[in-house]
């Protein structure tokens, strides 16, 4: 197996350089990808976990150029903590998603929220941050987290999709903050954006036919919803039993994460009047 290129600055687009953080896991693929946008004054998107080696790699990739902004898609600990050290090194403002720090019930250490995230500027939907030759537009994409943003490069048609759409796996939607209805609505919004020619996610490879992938993700979630409704009709009422039937063949380490996404589906179905909770059991409405 080829060693992942941790710490290497790899040009993947005339305006984009990628640096991979050394935090691989079953939930992050090879690790969190930090993207540098621009040729002179830069934006640094999702600086990543608080890791001195990754900080040194980013400083080397920046190469003394000014940093116009450190930009965050969301505040999970594999994305935002290094923003503080990078801001101290570069003097750049931290901008992007709103602060969000709750007790996440998800199964992943990397998915816990960064309680110390303090942006200098929150970017609402449609707001921009600019540098020489590039304009990043915030695109609100709640679902994975309620504060999740994607960022579109107006000049090139690239979209930094964070964890909302990834190049290797579907994202986890983990209540109480993760919301399946919001996630689906955000996918529909991205599907309507014909201007986005390529996605650069925080995990996995670039997505070169993004609207086809988004259609597939919508179909996948609707298929999962159908599976859940059939299991409820068959009197399978416990989420772990649903996951065992729905996710046969996957790494058992992913079962707790799958349980969170199934719960998100059930909460959505309950709001729509198609399911109801009875203690820890779920039943058809």
C-alpha cells in the first residue's frame, strides 16, 4: 500500500494546494485535508487537528506568503483546533462557521466539537472572503452539523465541501446536532448549483462529477429510509438490530456511527408522522 503523503504540499488545481494531516481513522479516511487557496495572499481552509507536525507542514506550504483568512467549514476537532496556532503564526483572521460546542453523542473522538473555537468573523450564507484572484462564497450546508458551511470559488467553479459531501464515504449525521432533514435539504441545494464543476472535500479524493454524486447520496439516504420503514413494519424495533441488518459486511467499528445515522432517520420519520419512539424502541406510526 502506498504511504499517504502526509505533510506534502500537492497542487491539485491552479489555485489550490492540498496538505494532508496525519490523523487517519475509520472515520477520516487517510486524514483531514487542508486546502490552500490562492497564489499570493492565501486562504487556508480547515487547518485541521492540533498537531505540531501538521502546523509545520502548513507553514512550509504557505512559504512566507500572506494569509488573508483561515476558513472553517465546521468545528469538529479534526477540522478547527489548529486554527488558533496558525493564526498566531500568520496573524490571519479566523473566519467561517459559527461557534458550536455541544456534548456530541457520536461515537468518534474526532467528531467531538472544538469548545475553544472563537472566530474573528462569522460568515452567513452568501457572504464572501476575498484575496488576489479568488473569492470564497459561504454556502450554508447544515446537516452533518448545524453550523456546516461549504465554500465556493467564484472564479473557478470549485467547491470545498467539508464533510457534507466526501470523496470516500457518506457523512455521519449524528443527533442531537446532526439533522437528517437539514442534510437532505442541503444536498438538494447543492444539486441545484450547476456552477460547481468539482468538489474538494476534507476527506477523500476530489469529486469530478459532483452533481451525479449528490444525486447518488440522495438516493442512498432514501434507500436507507425505506429499509428502516420495512424493518419497523417487520417489528424490528431496536436501532442496533436495524444496523446489523442494514449494514451487513461493514467494519464493526463503524456500527456505532451507523446507529447515529439510523437514529437521525428515525427522528426525521417521527417528525413526519411515519414513526414513533417508545422508550428505546421505535415503531411504525
